[in-house]
């Protein structure tokens, strides 16, 4: 009986302790313009999510992917993410085989940075285009295997555009 009570006591104690601790799979803190902070599970908080204020992005809660922050940093553009993007984008065909077209709803007023990541976060394609364009046509897909990819379009005005694309 003592053994059973001891076992129950240890089990209840372990369950109670595990409610206050967090096992994290790890992660890397990235620096974007000297101001990027990464937060993983481990601190109790009532508020979770992403906040942008004065050009500083604060993320809290579960570990969030930093691909978008990396795209903004690599673009070299002073992106105003606090406002809605005045341009909408259409990506087609999706899924694609050997050609992909990104069409803008209106002419761009700033440089456009385009980056495509594979599912592991490796850059597969990136380029910067001059202002005044209404579409981008991509045809160079020799390094792409059939899979799902993430496309980012970054301009100075508004939130970056993010799309999931599939190579057949």
C-alpha cells in the first residue's frame, strides 16, 4: 500500500510540476536590423501574437517562423508594415510546372523584392525589381523539385505579400 501511495504521490507531483515547465525543441534568435527578438514557449503570458510598432516587430507566444522578418531584412527596403498594402497580387498558375507569373493590381511605386523559400527555409530564388512594374514572370525552375514553396513579395508600402506555391 505504501508503494502504491508513493507511486501516486510521485505521479501527481510530476504532473503538477510539468504543468509549470516547458520542454522546448530549441530555436535560434535572429537579429533583424539589430532589433529582432525570438520568444519560444516557456514564459506564461496572457497576450500572444505579433505586434509591430515604430518599425519594431515583437513576437510573443509559440515560436513563430522568421522567414518574413528575414525577407524584409534581405530586401534592404524601409518597409512600412503598419499600413495595408495598396497593391494586391495574383500568382498563377498555381500549381505550376515551368512558368510562374505574379501580377500586380497596379503599377509599383517602389522597388520590389521577391524571394521564394523551400519548406526548410532555404532561399530558392531571390531578385529585386525596379519600380514601375505590374508583373513578374519567372521561368527558371531547374533547381526546383516538385514540392510546396513560400513566396514573399516585399515593397516599401504595406505588409509583404505571402503565398504558398506548388511546383508540379
